[in-house]
């Protein structure tokens, strides 16, 4: 009888152990499902963030086109007098860029993106043309930050701007 009782006890102990293992597996599966759901949500949010950044960069490219409606080219090529209406559009576009840079280190958030490289080319040309950027605090600070942090800025743009300024400033008479 004692052997039978001990076999029954052993059987019960094994059943309890099996039940604990099942419960453990169920809890583990529930945790994995929660983790998977959280991870899927996190990935979805990252994808949404990337999409938002892409949209922001598209918006800044559109702004770049607005900034390109500046008045230098006809004046440079034909020697005509600068049009004050077109110059006002340049300042309107700069004011728009000034508001977009509010609270950000760079054009799209707080890190350099393609938008910054596109915009710095236009803004540096405006600077060379004699457009006063100091009255646009955010643009001025952003421009200086770009010049300091963009690799090879001086090689690609920095040496050209003074030469461009010598040619452009006398014609624009800003």
C-alpha cells in the first residue's frame, strides 16, 4: 500500500508539475504576445515617424522652390534694375523659413537632412547677393550651424560664395 501511495503521490506531483509548466508556458506566450503587439506598435510608430519626416522634407523642398523665386537672375543677365516687388517676395520666403526653423536646430528637426543641404545653397547665394540675413535670427543661426557642421562646406560652397559676391553685389545694389 505504501508503494501504491507513493506512486499515487508521485503521479500527483508530476501532474502538478505539468500544470505549472503549462501555466508557465501560457504566461510566457501571453508575455510574448504583449511584447509582439508592443513591438508592432513601435515599428508602426517608427514607420509613421519616417513618413512624417519624408513629408517634412518634401515640404522643405517645396519651400526651396519658393525661395528660388528670387530676383537675381534677370538682373544679372540683363543689367536691369532690381524689382522691389520680387525682393519683397524673397523676404516673404525668408520670413516663412524663419518660422519653420523656430524651435529646431535644422530644417527638419534637430539633425541635418537633405533639406538643409538644399536650403543652405540658396540661403548662401542670398547672403552672397547682399540680402541681410541678420534680421532673421533663426535663419542666421541655422546658416552658421550648417557652415560649421556640414562636412566639406568650405570646399563645396565656402570658396565660391566670396567670388559670387564680388560679381553679384554690384549688380543687385541691395
